[in-house]
C-alpha cells in the first residue's frame, strides 16, 4: 500500500480567519487519494496538516499568520491549576448536576475547513489510482534507495550521566519519578520555617527529631487520577467516552452517524455562524469523515490500530461532543472538536484536550514510540490561538530546518516577528532535504516509475518545476515513497 497524491498547487490571496485580513493567506495543497499513517506522520513533521482528504502546508514566510506545528510531550505533561479546575468542574457537573455559573470560557477553536480546502476535488478518476502497476524498470530504478522514516521513533534519550535506562518514566504515569514533584510556594515556605525551628532546637541542645520534609511532600495527583476521579453512586449524570473508527462499514460508526452529523451542524451554526448549507451532511462527510488515512495495525502498535477516529463523549445516552483524531506511529494528532453549545460552560475544548493527552499516555503503554500529542497549529500572531501553548512541555517545529524547539525558546523570537527561524543553530540545515528529483515516484497511466523515467517518456511535459516544488515541500524520503499522480 502506498500513498497517492495529486498536486493542487499554491493558493494565495485568500481571506484569513485568524487576523481577518483579505487576500493575505498563502498555502500549498495536495489532494490525497490514499495515505499511509507513516507518510502522514512524516508530513506533519514537516508542517503539513489535513482537512478531510485535502493536505496543505502554510507557506510560512509569505502567509499573514504563520502557523507553527505544535506537539506536547504527553508523558511529561502535568495539569496546571487551570486544567485541574476544568477537570473538577466536569466532575462536579457529573456528580451534582451543577452547571458552572457565568459566561462561557469562549475557548478559541480551530477553523472549520482548515486552510481553504478546495471543493472541486481531484482530477484523477478512481480507476487511474486504484491498483497501480509497478513496471520492471520502475522497480529496478526505484529500489536502490529505500526511503526510511524521517521522524525519530522516540523522544531523544537523556545523557547517561544524568540517568540510565532504568530511570525511564513509567509509561502513562505522568511526570518523571526521578524528578522532584511540583510543589506550591505555600508548602515550601512552611517547610523552610519548620526546618529553621528544628535547627534552632538542635543548636539549643534539644534532641533532634525527624525532619518534616517527607510529611510535607504529598504526591501530586496525576492527570489520570483527575480524569477517572470516582463519582458517588447517586451521581446525576453518566459520561462515557467511546473510540469509533471512521469507517462507513463499521456498525458503531454508522449507528451514531446521524446524531453526530446533527451535532456538528448545531455546533457550526452556533459557534462559528455557519449557514445550514455550510454545515450540511455532505460537508460533514467531506470535512470530518472522508480521511485519506488507511487503517493499519502493527505488532508493536496500539490495540486499536492506526488511522482516523471519532472520540465520542456520550452524556446520559446522547452525544454531546466529538473529538476527531488521527492515531499515528508517533502521536495522537488532534484534527477537530465539535460539541453541543448548551454545554459550552464546561470548557469542552480544554477538557477534550486533557482527555486526549491521557489517551495518548494510555496508548503509549501499548506502543512505546507513541508518546506525543499534536495540537495542530500554534499561531503566536493571533492572541486567541496561543492557548495551545498551555499544554506543557511542548515544542514548535522550525519552518526552515524541520527540527523541534522547546516552546519557551521560541517565544522571544515570535514576540519580535510573526515569522522566525526557530532553530538557534545558524549552521543547521533542513532535515531530509531534496537531493535527487529523478528518484521521485510518480503514477502515470496506472504505472509506477521514477520521475527520471517519466520525464524521458514525456519529453516536453514542462512539469519539472512543479514536481521540484512538490518534492521540496514533502522531503526526499516521502517523495521516494509516495506516488505523485501525473495525467
């Protein structure tokens, strides 16, 4: 199975939903007929993102609001005070039925339809992209350079001098057990005061007793403990989270399809002001159900497999929210969230993100390399979209080298300029840069061949510049694995 893509090209001069300016957004797009999860993992690690089957990449140094791919280190995540309040607020609602007072938090959400996905669809007919045939020549010329995954399988290992292999954090537990627990300033002040009093007693000849340090260092509750906090037997509401594969042949997905589509329409009209035609059932299918990702399983993968899923939140037998996610080899990637507007005061955007981080940690117990949670794009130039930086620790993707940089190192640069090279090493070059255009795989008349052979067969085709731009944006490894459709 191979990914099959069709170039849609550069899209410039269209309205930006983040800053409100017209004709200021620039991105490059492709239509994905089918895609492997590893190819998509490598693409999002080069700044790509999907909207349905449309895969796009902002042209960072030209677009008005640069969009930086952001990922959270799920295993090291510790809920903040705000996050704990959100989780407690939900538990209070479930147990007592009390809806929080006041206005909705007004959580900013990613825009519907991504980055201006075209509605005209692909040009290729289905029979042209089904069952591609590898010619003997194409196999011989394409085989010498078997492309490898361009993304690391795990987080970088710590220096042996700091901690050895046995000090690795337990999967799914949360913070590194070898690091001191985060503690409140009030606790620290009280401990210092008691230590001073103990020291004075010792200097005065009083018998020394055990220091109170241990007693004053209670273990911080993990994210999982907040999420699964036990409810009383007489709880008012019941919340159930179901993971459903996006598959029109799956009985559970089809049984909930109509209710899920109706919830999407209700959300879009109430929260984003869409017209009924903009959030119709066909639009729901195109945007959140038509995924190019092929469902896959692997011996070292999670039990649920890889692919696209809907994480449905059922409250008392009805769907109140749906988180659309992609489960990939190294991460859980958040695609979109829609929810019932009547429950907006429960901060469902933040609550679902916390649940998805906990879910990532759960999957990591089954697949050790699946340890990141991708939140989509971080847009520093748009203050309402900075909320994604609250899930720490997190990294931003450098738009020039495609390496990950801790968020705190990026912020000073982004304060000075919307677009910035985030990698602090001036000599660092692009990871997986295009080196050989001739090795790019193309699909022409159902035959797979390297671009070098295709160019010889199609003398005067005049598409070398277009293929060069495509291969440069996807990188050499993906360009040698994925099939680029040529008419």
